[in-house]
């Protein structure tokens, strides 16, 4: 069984930049440890990617905080995480979910048995969007989201997103025996 890790939007603007939170900063070491546990060829990552006209888009009108503008420091994956993603498959996405990522992972699933684990930011926007896209395309593939490696816009919205994913049969890592 091939195990694939998807690292969602671990970019500067979501960690400690324009839309950063203390909760996002707090998961960085957990995410790094998770990445180290996977074969680099089995790691996929997404990057929220906007253009300078972001404020003129529907998202920009609803969230008028310029962020992840392609080529800026805020758009970059945090450097200590990027160092671990040298062989990762990286997907730029102009919106919350990546259809290309879902299609490419579905292609892998058509050829071999896989499981998917997801980590990253923000639980309540891009993580949940990608998780639901993947589940819609591959309903029989086990998809796990690690809450200790995710952070939402707020702690409450993080918890709400976890409930939503659980209701859609996205799982959480099993607690280790103590």
C-alpha cells in the first residue's frame, strides 16, 4: 500500500504573514516531522497562488487581505518546510482546492492501492476543500487528516472543519497505545 502525504499551503502568509496565526506557527514542527516520515517521492504540496489583481477577484472582495501573491515572500513555502520538499510534487492553485491535484492522485489510485494523509493550512478552507475533492474523486481511498498538523483561521473553525470532514468519512490518525 503506497502512502501519500499532501501538505496544504504551508506558506509564509498563512503561517506568520498577512493571514498568519499563533496556531499556524505552532504546527510547523509537527508538519516537518510528518514530512520526514514519508518517502520524498510520495509527498505532494499545494501553494495558494494569487495574482496582483487579487482584490478584484470574488475571493479578494470577500477576504480583502492580499496574500500569497505569486513571487512574493508571503507566497513562498516556509523555508524550513521547503527544504524538506525538494522532491515533492508542487501544485499552484488559484483557489481553495486543486482539481489537478485530485486528478493526478486519482491517476495514481487507478494504478495502485494508496492511502492519503493530509496536513497544512487552513483546516477550515483549503484543507477541507482538498480533502472533500479527493474524497469525491476517490470515495474508496482512505483519506486521513492529522489535526495536530493543521490549523484553522480560528480554533473554533478548525474544530468545525474537522467535524465536517469526519461526517464525510475522512479519518484521523489512530491514537498510539500508551
